[in-house]
């Protein structure tokens, strides 16, 4: 088909029942100099590899098109040649607005060398911006990015000196600050599906993700542009089930059928039916990690899991949490998610990252970020490369290396709890002997620095919002406060000054008392955190009835294994009762209560302290005869009347008689 004939066909695209099937070479000839091109994909999933390769071939052969603006939400590449690396030619692109740069070294080099205009905006923001462009809005308001390098008070998302136009503005609505991300027309879409009919209806039954294909197609169509969709097969007209159509024909201008070698499901696998939900496969146990610094970090992070929690795992170090959760047999107690739209199942790694096996659901990427931005995540486990005195985290830019933020900003800013994970120093070597950590060779690069090079996470913003944030390393654990990181725990076997403080560019707050990390983390045996997850959280075990002035302590199934468990119980009771400024009557349920024998004396000392300070009367009950006898004996030794009964009714009846002795 000649250029004139093909453009004539495109000019009459309103014609009914037009056959939209063209070759990749014909499709990319519709892209003109200066066009703004949006592409869909996540790593290798949903990437229109055949069309991108054809666009590169056209430019190399003819020097056209030139000066494109490229817009994409998630990283799309293999770190070498595929994906958006096809577009890494000076002259082909003039400006890139990307969510992640780590997988596209050819584009990354152009940006670092200051040869193109380059922006890094949050992945979720770009995926939402596609929808807002489709809706004809001037842009989108979001709190995502406040205090980070995206904030115009810092870099405004600009990567290099050539990048001068402001795409992000600071504004105020009511009394709250927001970022306004400007909309702009998009004239070309390059997206992907599985099956299309000649009219351009597209389904995605073999795709591992649905991503933002519909949003991009809508944005480009409503901008008056050209929508190119790559598929692997054609169906007869009007044979596709309407419920399976993800992109309707009214939005599609060109359908390109790709050879199978350029339409793999991911960049690692041609097709895995378990990724697309075609079938569910018997779950093979995820292999345990060998005892190492990585496993120590993953184990300590996994201690923050809660039953029924909705979880996001970042790439790299956080993937170890899934290994630990499988080893501890708790992976079925949580729901793992991934930002491109996966809910449930077991996330994959490497070039399969973004896909998952045996998912509960696959939703569009913009919808997933609606869920994330609105606080739907209970906990997120994310990597960290630099941490500074304010609690800021950098994972996006280091000297000449531009990784980009991806979904990190959306996730870290909006999850209820964030656990950053990484080694304390880069390059250190360790031995783990008899439950203790020993530094065999010190690292060369500090990660706890005075000021991060690029602020991907804002500690001050998070602290002001009251978010719970932990920084977990193999040596120690910090939490975020409004004064910066506070050191909470240190690994057994380490010296605080020599092994921790001497290797930080700033002096953190240090908790008093400074606790040791859980000894189970450094033991080769399974930790047994399943019992911890299934137990009722301590804060839900304490309740106060002001009408009766009655405090109920439910320790049924609770375990005291470490001295810090005793202190945590005491502190939680004090936190509840101190504000009352009066003593209370208490009932304690000890059914199936467990306590390490060596802690019985410490525990009963704590009980005596609580009675002296907060209880005017207390009764207890348990069906365990041994606990009644042993605990009663220890309380009597401390001049405390045990009042331990077998049943709750007996304990309550005694307490009523205690409160109203005249009725006896």
C-alpha cells in the first residue's frame, strides 16, 4: 500500500466495517515528526515489541520520524535491546516522560548525557493522567509526590539541565497542598492485546496484565490521534464475546498481527497459562533462601505481616518476604499484590516481574493505583539504597545511574505501613554463628548518609501524615519519627558504636531501652511466625468498660517468649489506664496462655507492678491447672492474692462480690 493510499484510508476511518488490519511497517508510517507517543507495558508484559522494532527500523533507514515525545507509565524493557530501548536513538525522541528508567539503558544514556528532555513522574500518576487526558481535563490533582523530587520545590520531576518546562505545579485546595500534573494531547498509541477482529475490537485473554491499554487508547482517540494495537491473532468479525473485549473498535485505528517471537507473554516466557488465569496450577513451595544477610532482612520484615493484610512487594530485596512467608506457611494468610494490576496469587520476579501465578483478579493498572492511592495497602515492603537524617529514601538516581521511581512514590506514600529493606552497608560480609551476627568484612559504601542524592520518599511528609515507617537492615531496625530515624533494635552479637553508629553520616535517636532483634531471625530453624499472625493483636486484647470501671485483659492463646514481650504488655496496659487517673477492677483471661518458664518471675513482677499502680481489684481465670497452680504460687510469694478461677463466670462473680461486699 502506498503512503497516499494508506493515509487516505486513515482519513476515512469513520467508515463502518473498515478492515483495520495492517502491517507494522504500514502502521508506523502514520507516526509523524513531533508526535507524542504513549506506549503500554510493564517490563515485557503487554509491550508491542513488533511495532516498536518496526518504528526503530524506519528511523534507522530513513531518519524519520523525528523529535517524538514518548510517554509511558511503567518501565518497558529488558535492560538491553528490547522494549523501549528500540527508541533510544538521538533524533528519534526529543522528550521522554517516563515512570521508570532502569530497564531502558539506551534512553537512560540520552537523558544522563543531556541529549533529550527527560522527566520522571510517578507511575501511578502517569497511568491516571491517561484517563484525565481522555476525559478532557486540564490535568490531575494528587498528593502523590509531595516532598519528593517530583515536587516543584525540589526538581519537579526534571532529570537533566535540558529539561526546563514545568509539568508539575504546587497548589492548595482548602488548607491542604496538592501537586497539579498538567495534561497534554497524545497523538499516537502503541499498545497490545491478544486477539482482534478486523473492525478493531481487542481482547486480552492470553495477556498476563491488562495494564492501561484502554486508558491510553481513549486518551489518544479523544486527542484526535492514531491508536495502533499489536495482537497475536485475528478472529472473524463479530465473533468476539463482548464481555471479553477490553478495547472497543471505536478507539482503534490499526491492528498489527505480530509473529509469535515478537509477542511473548513476558520477556522471559512465550506463554504461561497460569499467568493469564487460563488455569490454576498446583502451587509448588517457594524455595527457602539460604541463611544470609538477605534472609535476615526478609525474616525481620516478615515479622510485620498481619493476618488478612493486603501487601505490596517491591522488586529485589523485598521479594525475599514471599520466600519467608512460604517457608513459615503464612503466605495463604495474606493477599499479595503488584502495582500493574495483580491481586492475589504468587508474584513472579526477574523479567516475569508484574505477572503472578494463580491470581484472584487482574485489574487495569489505573484502577490498582486508585486502590493504592486511597490507602488500600495495609503494608508495603520496598527497597532502599540511601537513607538520610530526615528519614528520606533514595532509590531513583545515583550519579550517572537513573533508575526512576516507578510505582515507588505512590506505594510508599499511601500504604498504611511501609517497611524499607536493605543491607546496612554495601559490600559487607557476615557470619551467623550460634544465633549471633558477626561482621567478617566491613562494607565500602555507606547507605545512611547526611542527605540523599535524590528524594524518592519524603520522611518529613510521611511523619507529618502519621504514617508508620520502618527501615530494616541485617544489623538493626529504625523507625521514622518527626525528628528522623530512631534506632529501635540491634542484632545480637553487634556492638552499637563499632558496628552501627560509626558507619552512619548522622547520629540517630536511640531508643531506651535498645532492644535486640528477635533471636529466631538468626536461627536456621523456622521462626514459627504463623502462630503470631493467627493470634489476636495485643492492642485488640484490652478493653475498658467505664460504666463498670472494668478492665478486661484477654490473654487467651497469647505467648510470652522474650523479656520484651513482658514489657510490651506492661506498656500497653499502662497506655490504656494511665489517662483514666483512677484505679480499675480487672479480669484476666489466661486460657491457653503460654509463657517461657524462665520468664515467670519477670512476668509476675510486672503483674505486681500493675496491681500497685492501676488495679484496685483483679481476678483471673484459666482451664489450665498447671498455670493456676504455678502463677498462683508466684503471686502469693509477692503478697498478691491470686484469685485464679477455672471459669470466667466464677472470676466475674468473685469480682462482683469484691465490689459490693455488703451483698454477701
